[in-house]
């Protein structure tokens, strides 16, 4: 899995061909490159993530993590124009072997 990948697209496609999944979060979707990768990646290669807490000694709880993941799913839906919840859930289950 590639966590918040922001490198060149040729390396991204190389990783996809090797079977890697790519995780995206709120902060990656806030960048032009992150949104473009979210748009062009094959659906079966996407996962969500959160890079929270945003710093040391920052209070962070499950509710804030859930809110970040919700925002990520909404952002993916806006970029991809499809129901990403089911897609990402299926990818996570497959990745976890469930």
C-alpha cells in the first residue's frame, strides 16, 4: 500500500501495476495532485486514511478520526463522481482478507 503518495505519476502507475493500493485522506485531497490521482486511479486500488492527529500533544479522538474519514469519502465522491463508500469498503475488506 502507498500511504498518501505524492510522487510522479509514472511511479504511481508502476506501483498500481504491481498491485499496490493507494490511500488518500483529507489532506491529500486538498492538493491538486491528490485530487487528480483520486480521479484517475482504478477504483479497486483506493483506500481511505487519516494522518491525524495533526501534531504532537494535539487532542484527537475517534469522533474526529471518523469525521476526517467522512470528509475523505465525500471528497472522493466529488472527484470520482461515484459511490465511493461501497468501493472503499470492498477494497478494505479485500485487503484485510475478509
